[in-house]
C-alpha cells in the first residue's frame, strides 16, 4: 500500500518545528516532501546546519526541495517536484516563516514586503496550488478524499510588526480556505503553538516565556507535531476553519 504524501515547508534545521512534524508524520506512515531555503537560515539562524543528517534520518520516505518562497513561482516549482517524485499530496503543512524583529518606527519597506511575500503571499499560492492538484486528481469522483491544510501562526506582534501582521493575514486566508475548498474535501486550520524553543530564544526570552506558562515548561516541536498529526489524519476530519491555540495555556493569560 502506498504512503500518503505530505508537503511540509520550512524544514531547514533538525531542531525546528518543521523537522519535528516531518518525523512524526513519517512515523505515522506518510511520505514527506520538505522545503528549505539555506540563505534564510544563513541570514537569520546563524547558518544552516544538519540538513544532510536530517534527510539521512528520514530515509527513503522523504525528499527535500530547495525553494525561495519569496518568488512568485515557488508554489508551482515545489508541487511540480513533489508530483513528479512522490505523487499528489494530500496534506500541506505551512511551517515556514520570514521572522526578523522590528517595530512600527523602524521596520523598512523592504522587510515589510519580504515578510508578506513569504508568510502571506507564498502561503496563499501554496494553498491554491495544493487545491488545484487535488481537484485534478479527483476528477469526476467527488467522493474521493481531499486533503488537509495546517498553517502555523503566531500572536506575536509588539516589536515584531512585519511578522505579526503577515501572520494575521495568513490566518484569514487559511480560514477562508476551509469554506472555499470544502467542496474538494479539503479541511484547513491555523495552529498557534505559542512559544516553542527551537534554539532561537535568548536566556531573557526563555525566562519570560516560562514565567507566562502555567504548565511550567515551554512547548517542543514534538508537542506541535502530535496535533498536526491529528489534524491531517482521518481522526481530524471534523475540524476545519479553526484558529487553534495549542500552547500549554500560554494564551489563557489574556
């Protein structure tokens, strides 16, 4: 029996959320196509390291596609490669992000535009390409399974203007997809995991995040992956059009 195919964006580092999701879905029986963009990791994360080892860990059940999501043709390039090598995808997990802190008074137009190109426009184009390929694969069989979309989002806006604003726009696109693509059997949800320490936190940030967690710990990629696993599986078939907080109670302080 062939394995279903999931596309996961933003899998450039072994300790990242995307990598955690890929590990869990492979264990669940999926084949995964992961996208990455080394120049971003070099610019923001201090260098892209460990990708080869990560792919070796995934084995024959994964392929990796380098893609610059700032490009308008990125979605067609990525899904073209996936279709040629694995077949039609039935899950799309958007875990990529442009994320560079800046505030209202010091955000540049170039940074603002880049955040929206990667976090918002690319996500829309990926969702649209995913849906078109599912529609083509279904043909006249309207009873055929559709697919699932999960997009990782965030409430972080203060002193993180372009990231927060572009993620807010992403939320609206993902929720709209649940209604507009429902006739294709596609369900679509946004998932806010709260603060997950994947190596980006300073000691100060980590202490502040821990102080706001009623559980007394920070989230892990595995925590996020377990919920994504549910949402893309038949067990999550009745969950769509939602903005979900699965953050250990972080958002409950509001």
